[in-house]
C-alpha cells in the first residue's frame, strides 16, 4: 500500500474514479466556496460542503465498483433532496447529516476490509502502485 | 386626476409576480433567441439611478464557458442554457460621475434589472434564478473580463427541469392586509409623537395583529438596538 501526502492509502485494486478535469472542477468549487464563506451566512458553509460531496459522488458514480456505485446512487438520491433542508428544518438537517456520516463510514470500512482481504492481481492498477 | 385603470392589467401583472418561483435545475432545451431578447429588453426597462445605465448584460451561452462558470459559482446548482451576467462597467460609471465605492444605488439597479428579467422570463414560461454566490475574481478570469468590468449578479435562464413546485408564501390567496405576512409592513403614522409600536388589525385572518404603526425610521433603529434608555 502507498500512502499519499493527503493521508489516504491506495488499497490494492483501487479503481481511479475521478478524471483530472472532474477533480479540478471540484477543486474550483471548494476553493471558491471557501472564499464565499468569508462573507455569506454561516450555515451556507455547511451547505457548500454537502453540495461538494454531492458533486464528488456524481463524478465518481459511473466509474465506481458495484458496491460503491450502489452506495453513491443511494447517497445522491437522498442528498439532492435533503441538502436544501438547511434553510427549512435544521433539526431534520442535522439528523440527515449524522445519518449520512454514519453510512459513509460504514461503507468506507466495508470497502477497506474487502480490499485488504482480497488477493491482488500483479498486473492490476492497484497491484502496480502498491509497494 | 387618476387615469382609468387598464382592464385586466393589474391582475395580470400581479398574478405573474405572485406565481413566479426560482428555478434551480434546468433541462437541456435551448432558450429561443426571441424569448432571450424579450427578457433582455425587460432588463433594459428597469429603473436606473439617474438613468445612468452603467450595468451591461453579458449573455453566456457557450456550453464550455457555462461549465467553467459553474465550477467557480457554488450558487449554481445546475448548468442552464443561458446565463445573463449583470455587470458594472466602471468606465461608464466614471463617465457618469458615479462614485462606485460609495454609491449603493448601483446595486439596487442591478436588482431591479434582475427582477424585471425574472418576471418577464416567467411570463415567457421560462425559469430563472438569481445567483450572487460566485468568486468575482474567478469569474472575471473565466469570462476574460476587463479589470474595469465587475460581475455583479448571474441570472440563470432556461426551461425548468420539473414543473414549478406549488410553494405558497404566507398570505397568498388572501387580499388586502391579510395578504401581508406578519412583520412585513410597518405603517407610518403621520403626526405620531410617541415612538411606541402600535399594533393594528392585520395579518392572517384577523388574528393577533403583527402590523405596526411606526412613527419614523429613527424609532425603528432604537427598537432594533434594544430597550430604550430613559432619562
């Protein structure tokens, strides 16, 4: 496994799910959102983050593995409706965010466990990158 | 002497205003040139302080530019077929002796132009959405704007992805004072010497009054700042 400066770890067999242009687009969204957080109402920042998560998920979904795709599709279906709740019902919005965090962590752990226990093909992208 | 009201005009205008909603997600259908020109013309007829007209409308339709704009505009939740960027032209403002660094009426002019265009768009069965959540510097780069041109507001324009949701603001469907939501309107009371809040009958269905007589603006500031000091 190779550890990046970002703190993430390449698990064996990890597919690349976001293109360079998609990543740059999301980077632009995050940077400009940070700039806007200096002047916009405080709760907009929460919205900008969950909106960024939605945009990342949308970029990832087509190239993700079956399990992640199902997770992302379910996430997108829910987030696109509920991300607007911040201005309407803060209590429900909080519940949605807590539940989404929990589900994301469950998926993260399940996928990591699966990859570390799976055999790695020597010529797979993850196999080549692994050290 | 008041002129005769034009039959149906008030109701048509008011119903257009009442039924307009913000459209955040658009479908892929293009906006017809004729409709776009009518929307722009509506903006042209908006009030402008001193009739100075320092806000050019930049029309963006190129899909690549629209995608780049969206990347630096967190307030854009989808990519519409048209974005009208209402700008401030500092060169024209200087020619008109406008002090941009102090004159906030220029922002009001941006708002009135946007509102006219949104109402016109709705009348033309188009959806629209005003957006100010963008990075001015990044947008200037994407659009290749001169340093003397400032992007102020985006008006997203297109066909709604879904039919407008029937959201009904407080007071809709009512008339007269009952149509005004509580706290929206403060009535001046001519000759009122005491700066007290005086509730009058109003609000929903004649329930507890939330409309107030106000003696003057200074009183409003005092109330907003907290309890009045005496002595």
